[in-house]
C-alpha cells in the first residue's frame, strides 16, 4: 500500500461557482494530511475553472489539478466519472473525499466501482486511527439511531462522501502557495451518453439551510401544518430560513431538504431558534454547533434546553407572536 499517499478532494463547482462543501473538505483534508505528513490534492473539473484553483490553494490545498472541457460545463455522470476515476488511478491517493451533495452522491459510488475500492457514504466524522493509520469513517446508521465507524484495511483508496455543513471551513490564507496543473482528458463519443435538453434552476430566493445564517427550526410541538405560518413569519422578520426536525418532514409539513439531524442536514448558523423541538439526540447531532441556540418549548424538561444558550418555557402560539412584535419594534426604533 506504500505507493498510495496523499489526501485527494474531488471539488465541486456549479455554473463556475465553487461549492462550500468543497472548501469544507479541503479543511478536513488538510487536518488528515498533516496527521499523515502528506499533501492535500484538489481536483476540479468544468468548462472554465482555472480561476477557481487559487481559492483551493488558499484554503489548504498543496496541489490543484483542473480539467477544462466544454463537455464538463454541466454535470453529466459518465464524463465526470471518467475524469475523476482516471485522475485517481493516476495519482494514487490513499484517501479520497467527495461532498455528499446531489452530484457527489451520484459520482462517488460510480468512481469507487470503476476503481474497485469501497465507499463509506454520508459521513459526519473523519479521523486518522492512531494505532493503524487508517481512516476512521463515521456515519449514521439504522435511521440515525446508531453511529457506525468504518475502516477500509485492504482496498485503496479509502473513499468517503461527507455531508455538507459537517466540517468547519478553514479561514483562507492569501499567503499560501501551491502547485496548479492542467490535466487533459480525451473524451470519445461513447463517453457522452446523455444530452441535457432543458435545465430548470431552483428558486434562487430559497437559500439552502446549510448556508443560512439564521434558522427557525420547527418540531412536532408546532402542532399542525397551519401553525407553520408562525415559523415563516419569524423567519421573515429575522431574514432567515425555515428548517425542521424529522417529525415535521414525516408529517408532510416541510420538504426533506429542510430537515436537520443525522438523517437530514448538518447546520451551523449564527442563530438557531428551535420551536417545539424536544431535542432528540438525532436532531441535536445536526445543529449543536450553531453559534447561538434559542429554544422555545412548553415542556420544561425538554432535552433541547440542555444545549440551548437561551431557553423560553411557554406556548409557541403565545411566545412567537410576541417575539415577532418585539423584533419589529426594535427594527423600527433602529431605523
């Protein structure tokens, strides 16, 4: 296994914009590589991506390989699988990290199959085992009720996808230097097995919960779908987004991509307001790193109060309207 070394991050861009999860993974890769006394290699593909390489160096990469081709302008499975599997086979990294985004979830398993190695999906924690030097890859299992730590002692590279928002992004360092290389991939007609006929872009007004600075998160204690309006009204005055626990998603009151927790998304907003959330361990795992946690719940024994910075014991239907009123008054006074 000695021929395999370094930590490689498959970076993601969309329409020329580097995705946050890639910078998060560069930070984690830097930590892992330092433990192994190895380098961090970033790989990025697209139509015009050379301009993104500097950002990857500043966030911790030692080397960046970029692939530019009109074929790679939009994500299509086969050209990207060929690109990444070719580079990984060539560079022989011992660890490869993908973001567990919609693209990463499609790309990573195909690359692992093409290379012939394992893949631990949807990880929430990565660390080097002190005794063996192997990568400990931890992920939720059994519906989020257990955490499993997985190792790959034989096949290389050790490969995993990591949830967006789990790993803290390192501060950029403008003084960092690194090596940038163009990597050429030759595509054939057989590599293009899908044509994009139409692209529909999601509503840009709706921010991903993992990117939001303020989250109003709703639990079963909200009572009904009609009461969701309280959360939306509070989110409006605080210029935030609405998220929820699994119970609310299972009830059909909110979309799956708004779920916080082990079976949802991991978030780190500046402000997290929990409305009627009991505080099950599966939910706490997805939000306990928030800067300021405010919990509103009528049950004084709710577990959410154990992690909250501010706790309000009371009925949501009474507390939230009063809170909205006071925030509006404070804003009016300020301006």
